[in-house]
C-alpha cells in the first residue's frame, strides 16, 4: 500500500556530504530503459519539434484529422507523439511504463489528461477516474501521488465567474456545490488510502478559486502530514508571496502545507489576455525573474519543511542542482519523504534517471487517456518543446550522444556497453 511514511525531522546545522551528482549528462543512466529503436523514434520526434513552423501547423492538423476519424491518423499519432508523452489510453495500459520507470527507481504520477469536457456527466466520469488512480496507487509501490485539474471537474465559465467575484444564480450555486463535492470525494479517498494528491495549477484568473479549494482540503486532510498539495506557478509575480502567506496560514491553523512548485504553462495566453483586457501583466518580466522566484520558493520551502511537503516540478537542471545542494547543507537526506523531484514523462530523462540513481525521490508525471481526448495535452507538450529555448535541441543532443555511445560500446571486445 502506498501509505505515507512518518515525516522525519530535519537536522539544521548538520550538513551531510555534498551530492556526488554534479551534472545530468550520463546518458547511459538516462536512457537505460530505452531500446535503440525507441531512441531513434524519439530522436526523429524531437528533431521535428525543433521546427516551430512544423509544430504550429503540423500538430494541430494531426489533431484535427484525429477528430475527423480518418483511418490511420489516430494510430500514427498514438505511436509517435502520444507514445512519447503518454503512458497509455487507460490505467492498465500505463502499467508497462510504471514498471519500466520503477525498475530504475523512478516513480510515477498517474495523470488522467482529458481536457475540454463540459458536461456534468463528463465531470462525474473524471471524478471516478481520478479516484480509480488513487485506488491503483494505493496498491502499487511505484506510485506515490495522484493528480487532477479542477477544470476537469468544473465548467470553466463557472470558475471564471467565481474568480471575478460575480454573484452566482441559484443554478450556479448548485453547480458549484457539485464541484466542491467532487473535490471532497477525491480528497477523502486519497486520505483514506494514504495517497498524496495534487491540484494542478491553471490560469491566473481562476487560480484563486482553485487555491481556495485546495486550502479547504488541506485544513481538513493535512492535519498529520502533507497529503493534499496545491500548485504554485512561479512565473506568476504573485506566487512567491502567495506561498509565504499559505505557509503562515498553515502554521496558524495547525495543518501541513503541500506545495508543488512549477514554473508555469500558460505564459503566452496570460500575456495576451492581460493586454486585451488592459490589466497588469501577472507574469514575471523575463526568464531570469522566473528562475529567481522559483529558487527562492525552493529555499523558503526547505526553511519550513517541518510544516510542509515539497514537490519540485522542474526540467531546469540548475534548480535541481540547487535543491540538491540545499538539502545537503541543511542536513536533509536525499530520500526524505517530504521532498520529491518531478518531471514530465517523455522529457528530461537525463534529470529524472540520474537523480533517482543518486538516491533522490523522483516521480514522473504519467499522462494517460484516449488519444482523441488528450490531444490538447499533446499539443501543449509539442509547443513547449518548440518554444522553450533549447528544450527540443537538448533532447536531440542527449539521444544522439547515447546512440553514439552504444555504437562505440558494441565495437569493444565482447560487444557489450561498458558498465554504468
């Protein structure tokens, strides 16, 4: 059962040995579970994603063709971009990926990545599926967390209205009560089975509503340890202060704060909306400011780890190295159950696998769902790899390097790769 271990106390002032891992360039470790064929497919995919024009035109076109149900298109998508970034179409199909990751010490976070649904029936179905991930995690040693998006359980327009402070009609009040009940059911089941649960971050204009729901659940279920986690998107100018304030409320009210720290996923959308509606841009002015806020949030979290659970969701190597150094300087063990690193499935395996090999807690976000239903997620992943400076190119470089290493190793006497 995936019950939480008791939270150990940290030992401030008693540094441990500094981390031996100083870079994430060991590709033998990074791609230990991948065959040459899988590596070549990934190389072709990431090479394609380095061309922004192809991402802008090709990926949406493929999504449109899938929705039309054209023969062969769905299978092509499933065996390319879907296979790279998703674990399968169902929980059961994810098992192979979970076991492969677990075999090298990397854990999984099942993420039912169906988006854009609008009916009450679909919201109830997503609630049931999320609870199913919790129940599966409870019986599986490699799955420490589950996750959900509030927009998977609620109509976006309703959350917008609440976020704007507008009065709800009687029907909308009833609708909101059903949303809260869905969130409560999920968190109750997570608490009963000892499985930690993330509320994912979303757009700024509905995030305060989500924060309120998350805090309500923490007050109820985080009395003994951090079980419910809210997400803080550090590309928002308000997030660091929001984290500080949430910590103070947790201390004052006697519960544990669960915090997943990410940089963020909606920057272009946020800037455009702020410009169109003539309000202050809520996003950090540049990447350096986002990086500084993220790293400050890491330090702040470690300073208050006696009252927190921390998940560092990041593909940034420097932030990972910083967290490793901070853990060592503060005398916190690499495998302290209150601290996790997390990356997305199919990306930054060099970070995830090397961290796990060095003894840190690492969990991959493992999205799943029907191909057609997870297309919005896949489009975002493709755009991210195209837009983030060097992201797709870094993946290509690492894959190419590992393929070359394997080729050279096979040329050695015995034809075996050298030991990792």
